[in-house]
């Protein structure tokens, strides 16, 4: 099962798809580049309009960008050996991704170092009927494909992997027949037997049956079954959801006994389960969809373990039901979290349900519920600096014995822990990886959890990272992070570039405004649709509170956000531009009104539960108009803004970002032309950086990712008037 921040939550325009943290394989962003052959390119096309062209405005940052590229690359190199969740364990082998290939090593060869065996090479992917065409296409675009996720069949007979192309949203899935033993013949490679287009989630039910969903546009609504037979393969439809606001995915339980079809909108759920130990493999409905009911299921010894928002406050609680009677009438409560706590993750390890819960202080706690004796529930406090807990996909031998996970924060690299639920032991490190070195742990930095008083007396959590005591932060530059939509937590994964800023004396503030999920489902409900202004007010309260504590000042403050996080940032720039000096926005959603008025755009219909429907409801239109960043720009002195957009982004229309840039530049020009004496004020710079590619979440290529990060740091240092950090001098011998 997976963390609730990405665990069977509905797909949205601005958040990565709902995939189990423990169920996929992804190359660590601070590790090896995804494709060694990937080329670097920049948005210098002469075909774009003058409003899109930003070459001249980018030139002022080029020298500093090259400098920061070297510094960031060196920082990533320092953290290249930290643990991640990228390994996949089979019965006899362990699988890993290296660039554009998948390798495996035989775990049974413990007496000597096993020789890696190549399992998949992207350049050799092909299909049966269109083998030549597909092979040529993959060869031509080999550098543009990356491996996303890997799934093994139960007995390691087959492997399936999804591939992502930078020019399209829909992934491709390849199915590989594996050899039982490594062959001495180099030509005897594992055989790619099938290629499936537009596959999103997928799981093996048996060694010859694969269930998968297909992505059409930005939606997944259909489930298919692939049967591998001696004569070839057969594909049959299994399920289709006709509701426009629903996203469908498949997932496998931790014990691998149950496969689920999860159909989620933002306000309701419907789950079907398949008992993979039964030959029929027929889906069985758990509970029919009903308004405002969200639930997710796991498996334990013939029982369903259910996480549902059926507690008195409509927050999540743990229940169980027999497989023979799965409907809501049979749900029996096992555990109700304390008021103010928010469940972020659920795992079933052996005979225990393990919840990762964020308590009212903002810290993470493990709650262990013995499923046979729930009254003996106990809690384990995690380190105070921990902001995220990512569960590792279990080794076959550890499915029942131990729960392994990585704790991290934006400035603390992942640290491995393993929990023995039966004994209540939480141990640092693992037998294989050992204890992480102290110099990488980040223990010398401060993690301070604060609460800002909002305008309606709501307490808004703020997580502050700093290298010196708060009392010494008056002259420190401050970078403020914000999101606040879809009930999703603000991303607090480890970022080496954020660690670099902390080492150079910056303070980093993460504002957990309403609209996100940091304080449960109600935290989201308060700031969706007509409540969106509450998130903007929360951000304003956080800034005032930080300044009142003596943390930095407006002239040294920058805000950063991506996707829907640009809405509260852009709204605040319109109402209180004097509170910040610079803003960086990645794939920003800035034209809320124009987008929600166009039902022909991808996901507009699905997003009405989040933003409202301005076409059908005049009040919704007034609400959106009151905060929409694009429609509230006025002539005044704005902060400098760096906008990074992607030409093929299907989630955020590029036209809205271009309109915003043009209108903002015009407003700034009007301000300076109509206010005598304004020439003494520093003129803000508005930079639009358009990149090729269709990925809303940024480049997959490691080199391109570094270029974007380096440009952001160069922009921040330039616009805040900071001197770039110096390299530490090497001591002479």
C-alpha cells in the first residue's frame, strides 16, 4: 500500500499521479543521470512569439547559472551514495536501473560478488507485428526514453516496465520473458515479447496474467487483463468507469494475495478486489460509491483492512471486514486517530497495521495496530527532523517480518530505518546498508516547527530550516515554499540544492497552508472552491509571523511554488507585492478563470470540485475572479518573477502563462511611466523560460534538471542582490 499523499488519491491537473510509494521504481534524483546519452537543449527556438522569447532576459543570469551548475553538481555528487527505494526484489534476484537499462544480480551467489545480468535495454524494445517499426522508433529516440516502474511476476517468469518519453504524457509498457538462470552466451538475452502503449498502473496477478490501466489524455478509466499463453497473448477488458471526474488504478497488496482496482474522485471512492489465489481472478466490489465517502483497502489473512473517512470528524480511521462480506455494513472499527492527527500512510506488515501519522505538532509518528488485538495499539515517535517517510517495496523474505522505510526532509538526505512491529523495535539503518555517515545526516541544522495565527485565528503550520538560531536570522535570505491544493502535502523530499542554500546561510520556510493535507481532510475542505482565499490569507499570515520573529526581511525574501502552488503566490503578489523581492514559479497555474471556463481543456471538468464551475454558477465565477493571479494584475511595483514553462504541458496551458507574463510586464511598465520618481526604485525583471517537452513535472534528464536548478539559484542571487558563495579553500600541505 502507499502513502496517502500519493496513495490512491484522485489524479489531478497539478500533482503526480496516484502511485504507491512502495510499489514503483524510480531513479533517485540526486543519483546517476537517467540517460547518459541524453542531450542538453534549451528553449531558443526562433518560431516562438516575442512574448515567449526570453533569450535576452536570460542572458544576465548565464555566468552565474554556469557557476551554480558546477556547485549543484558537486552537491549532488556528495549525496550520490545515499540509500533510495529503487531496488526491486524477486525470489532469487535483485533488480536495478542504470541509465536506459535494467540489470539483475543473483542473490544466491553470496560467497562472491555476483555478475550483473542485463534484463532490458531500451534500444532493443520491440513488438511482434510492428517489430521493425518499433525498433527503429526506439533507436531514433533512445535518448528520450526513461524507465519509470518495474514489476516482477510472482515466480520471476516475466518482468514488466513502463517507459516515459519527454514528448508525450502516455507511458509505454514492455513485457520481458526472463531466464531462470544466467546464460554464458551473450546473445541469449531476455526476450521482449510485448509492448503496450498508454499503460499507467500495472500489476502481476500470476506469472502469466497482468492487469493494467490505460491513460487516455490525462485520465485513466479502463482496466485490461493481459494473458500470456503458449500461442501468444490475449487482452480482454475488465472494467471501465464512466464518471468524468474519476481516476482508476490497480495496486497489489503487500502480501501479494490481493489486487485492487481503485476508482477515486476527489470526494468519493469505489474499490474492487481480486483474490489472486483464486483461479477465476474475478473482481469483487467492496463498497459502492457514495458521496463524500473515501476509502482504501489492504489485505490481511482473509480480511480487508480498510482506511476510511468514517470517523466522527470525517477523518480517516482503520476498520476491517471479511472478504466474504466486504460492504460497509460489515466494517468493524479497529483504531481512531486522536483529533488533530492526520493519517498519511498505511501498511500491513505481518499481523500489524502500521500508520504514519502527522500529529498536531507537525511531527511524524508511527502507530502500530495489532490486527488481532487492536486494544494493544502503541506509538513510536520518529526523529523530530523527519518530514517524509517513504516505504520500501519489501523483499519477499521481509513481507511479514519487517517494515523498511526512508526518513528524510528537504535538507536531510534519506536515512534508512526498519521497524519490527511484533517486537516494537525501530532500528536505524539496515543489515545491508549500515548506519549512514554522520557528515551527511544534516543533524547540525535546525528544524523548527512554528504556527502562524491566521486572520480567522486558524493556526497555520510552518516548518523552518536554518543553520543558526532563529535570533540570528535577521540578515539571512529566506526562501518560502508553498502549495495548498488537492489535499496534498507540500513536497518535502530531500533536495540537494536546498541543502546547498542552507549551507550558504539561507533560511527555508515551508508554509502548510489550507488546501493541502497536512492537517487532515478538513484542512483541504476549508480551502477548496469558495474557500480558496483562505489559503492566500494563510500565506500572508505566515510571512508576517516569520518577519515578526526576526526571520529575514521582505528585501531578502523570495517565494517559490510549482503548479497549483502558483495560485496563492500569484494572488499574494497582486495584493502584497512589497512582502517579497523575488518569485520563482515552475509550470505555474495562473489563469484559473480562463482554464475553468474552457471545458475542452484536459481535466477542466474533473477539477470543478477543486476550483468550482464558473460557467454554471455565478458565485463560483466571482470566487475565482477574486483571487485569480492573471485577472488581478494592476500597475504597481511587483517582485521579480522567473516563470519556467514546458511547451507540451497538457495540464497547464502555455497560453495562460504567456498572457500572465505579458500582462505583468505591461503593468510594471505602466507603473513606472505614471509614477514620477519611480525611476529610483529597482525595476523588477519578469523572465519567461520556455522549455521543450511535455512533462509538467520538469525534465527527466539529469543535466537539464541541473540547468533549471542553476538558473533558479542564479535568478535568486541576482534579484536579491546577494554575492554568490565562494568555494571553500583547500588547505595547503
